[in-house]
């Protein structure tokens, strides 16, 4: 489905107070305490009224926040000027954003479930483009297909509903497979209720933080150490240079037939298996 929530959000943010900060979200506070660092260069997608953006500014001054709602962006710019906060707010889609080489954090709360599946695939490609420049950490919070709101609204597609605006309820397992396939390393994940409970609802959400490594960083930090270990072990005993060769090693406990097997794998790690 073609998603256009712009009219809804422009109307929503036109009613908000432009002269005061909104309280940061619970996920924003969690991310601020656990993951955000002073030297981070942060990109926020779907920043809305800037509730989390202004919170993050207390720790890092390098922030770019984007949103499709012109009303939200204009109010954020005015509030940032009044309070002397040097935050760059841009009215654009993430697909049209020019990637900065310094970006190493991408934060998006309640953004993933507001875009369709085609845009989700573009978003993952967007993360991979950022990864070309440096290691990037991505933090997301979104509604899952276990959320009760899935039972309401007009059905516009699989796990897609339209109430007063469009939502897509994410299948967490499918999303995890997709990002892992693209080389992402999960460093935090939790799902359930009570993450963003209000008097009106208690949505079922998933919080996930993952890393994408620049290729050269991945080689030196993950593959090279195993290559080095391979070198020292084979240097100690020439017999181990031959893959899948049995050998007797005085430093290892003996198997049932007084032998062990050492397997050198293509990704440079080894595993000891007893040979019967």
C-alpha cells in the first residue's frame, strides 16, 4: 500500500505547543542512558515534535533529525533557536537524505511500523550505505504483530491497518532474519508490553539495537584474530596445517582411541571434536 500519513501528522503537530519541550519517550531515555555517547553523530528518523531529539542534545551536540511533517519540523526549528540549541532539523524522507560520513548512530522510534514493506527494504539498504563509511549502531522501537491494535481499523494488507492513519505491524522474526542476512549484529533486543503504556493503550512493542560494521573493520576485529590464532597453532605443530588430519597432541585430553581431530573452518575458527 502507498503510505501517505503526511496530512494526519501535519494536523496532529499543528495542535502541539511550540514554546515548550515535550517529555522524552521511555525508549529515548533508555537509549540515552545505555547507548548514547558524547562523541556520537546521531541521525533521528521520524523525529516528530523532537521530544527525544532535545533529550539527546544534552549528551551529544552532533544531531540531524528528519521528518516528513513540515509542521513538526518548523516548530522544532523555532524551539531550537529560542533555546540556543544547534540541532539540524530537516523536512524530508529518509530516501532523499544525503548521508553524512560522520553518522554512526541511527535512532527511530515508532517509525518502522509507519512505513510499508517496500520502504522497509529501502531503509535497510539505507543503513548499509551508512555502514560504508563507519560502524553504525541502529536503535528501533516499533509495534509488532502481537499488538491488540492489529484487530482494529480497516484491513489494507497483511498486518497493515488504517485507523486515523496507516500502521504496519511487524513480524519480529522475519525482520530479524532480514537484518541478520545483511550482516547486522544484535546487541540488545526485548519485546512485550509496558514499554509505552498510556491511559488509552498498552501496545506490544519490540526494542532492538544492532550494529553494522564497515567491511574493513569486520575483517580486522572479527576475522583477523582467528587467522592469527590459526598461524600460531600451526606454527607449533606442522601436522595441524593439514585440514581434517588426525594428530596426537600432548596438550589435549585423549579421546577413546587416543586421538583428536582439529577442524580449521573457512571463517578462521576451530573446533575440537573427539574421534571415535
